[in-house]
C-alpha cells in the first residue's frame, strides 16, 4: 500500500473515546475538547497508556492502528508491531532467562532479558499516525502523560492485580525493582505510583525526531552487551501501511487486520460462517476456525498463537465529529524484565514469546515482521453509523472481537449490550464460557463440547473490548469492557 496522504486533515472538537484506564480515556477526551481530531486523541491516549497501563503498553513495544478518514476509499491499517532484528548478535539462549509466574490455577514460564527484545515499533507508529493527520503539536499531545508520570497516578484495583500477577517480571532487575517496587513490594490500590523517567522520555520525544533522540540512544545502550538491537535496526524499521481485510457481515462493512497478523484472518474465518449471534453457532464457528488455524502455521506463530495466558495488550478506540476513527491496539509482550536506564519503561520480550516466535529466542529469521492476534477493527454500518473497536487478551482477541462484531452486525445489539454479552472461547476441542446464558443453550454447548469449563462471572480471560460509535444521526456512544476495567468518555 502506498504511503497514506494527510489530505483532508480536520479538527473536530467533539467525539468519543474508550480505553482500558480512566486516565487513558481522559487524555484523549481532553484533546478532542481542545479541537483535536481522533488521530490526535489516539496519540495522546497511547502515551498515557504507557504511564497508567505500564504492564500493557510501552515505548519499547508496538502495535497496530486502524484509521478511517472520510475522504479515503477504505480505512488504513498501520502495522507498527515489533520486528526481528537485522542480525543475531546473541545465539541460543544467550541474553535470556526464565521467570516463572503464578496465575493461581497454573504456573507459566516467561523468557525475559535483553536477548528477547525485538525492534520496537512504538516510536515509528507515533510518527506515522502524526503524519496521517494529527493537528496538534506533540508537546500538547504528550502533556497529559508527562504530567501524570511526574505527579504520580493512583493505582487501581485492576492495575494492582495485573502488577501482582507479573511481579517476577516487574522486579527481575534492580532497575525494575527501583521503579515498580520502590519500597520492596508492589504498590497497592489507592497508593501513588511515580515515574519521572517516563515523563522525561515523553518530553524528549515531543521535542524532536521521534526516531533519533536520547531515548533511542538509551534503548541501544540497554541492548549493547547482551541484546540484538543496533542503530541500524531502529533507522531501518518502518511502520507499514496495509490495506485491511474487508468482510460483509449482514449489511455492514467490517475492516480487519490483514496478514501477516493472524487475528484478522481468524476473525474473518469465523464471521464468514455466521448467520446469527447464537452461542451455539459461534462456538461451532470457533471450532472450525481453530481447526483451520492448527493446519496453517509457521515458526513465527502465524495463525497459531496458542498460549492462553494473559498478555500485555491494551486497546483504545476513538471517533470524532468529522467521522475520523482511530482503533489502536498496543502491546509490550510480557516485558523483558528490565527498565531502560533513566527513562522509566520496559522493553518488549517478543523474541521470548513462544506464541509469537515458535523458533525460540535464538532461532528467529532476521528482519521479519512478527505476527500477532491483535485486531483493531472498524465497522461502517449500513445506516451510515461508524464503530471502532478492538481488544487485548492474547489468543482470546480473535474470539472477543468476533463475538462483539456478530452482536452488533447480526443481532442489532447496542454497543453496551454487544460488549457485555456473555463470551465463550474454543481452543481445539476445549470450550471455555461465561456461565451467564440460558439453561437450554448451556446444556447444548456442554453436549457438543464434552471438554469444557464454565466461568461463573465475566473475566479478563475473555479480553477487553473497548468500543465507540458515531451513530447515523451524529450522536455518540462508547463502552469500556468491565472485564478489563474499561471506560468511555463522550465529548459534546
């Protein structure tokens, strides 16, 4: 796809945003209120997510953005996901270590360390989004993140839970301990978390070239002894504009993340089998999609990200009054266990994630864009309405997005009901489901899937779909998924 043009950039002044933390949503909403558009708001929210959702978002990670501008023929997918380095400077397991994390029901091993770091795409993603049509200066867009990092944020119950789950990663090195456990233990809900280094990082990024600055220098210094990244990896990395997958669901046009990402392909496969949002029909579609996925995989995990643990991913959806939509999903893997010296953020551990790099930390092909389940989505409704949505949740992203899209497009559900509807997930012949459905449907699901697990309440296992809508009459709706403490803000 050719480089996207910025022709037609607009300033809105109103709109709606949904995200995984109130501060993330508020940062974008305030930018909309100041006259910024959905792209401006998305950039501001991305920065704030790094501050208040540090387990999920980082300057050292990457992601995908689906942007819809009314003057374009189709939305644009921006791929800024991490990429394997240009050369292997470390071989085998060099520069990596195993950390075991207790999830309560299971203990899983995570590979961390400088040797697990792939080339980050976050700075290049910011740069590309700005060029797509941001109207406000970076100093304004990053200002909320700078203030929050310097002044401290209150830890929520959800953030305390996430931090405790991955505590061995957040405290794997002395630098990480000093930031994430300054008093010897993880901050508790209601306490204040300060990150002056991250405030400084965003001040640096706002003041000059996003890809050539002291923050990038510090990343490379962090990689100097036991990592694989060099200056060439940063300078030769580029965010890629791709043509999204387009599928008709009911009378609505749905746009999904294309190859080499796996998520959109699998969502499309499931959606094309559906005629309704019936749980039975959805479960069978997921079974067929799981079988197709198992038959199509490679050593980079394309079409087979199979681990079921929570992963460091969050989502932001924005639509403004001019019809610009920005659907953003970002990730840092599980984090590499160290903090970039002086700048308060953790690099990704993508090369150590078995579901993304099945060849192992020393076996990856060089200079290759990695696959992902992330699937930022835009729906152009038959009546002229517009929806942006997406989810975190590792391998459950594909099933979460499919179910919300099917509720919206085949069941004519409103946004909140579509997001809150009970979810299920199929992996092979195993069914997980939220046990909040009628008894007849429940019995039939259990008959078809002898291997099943009923979850008594909605759970973050099933993703976190944050969705926004500009209705045909110009009014707005937004809904943050309570499974991942989501929130939405409408700006009139």
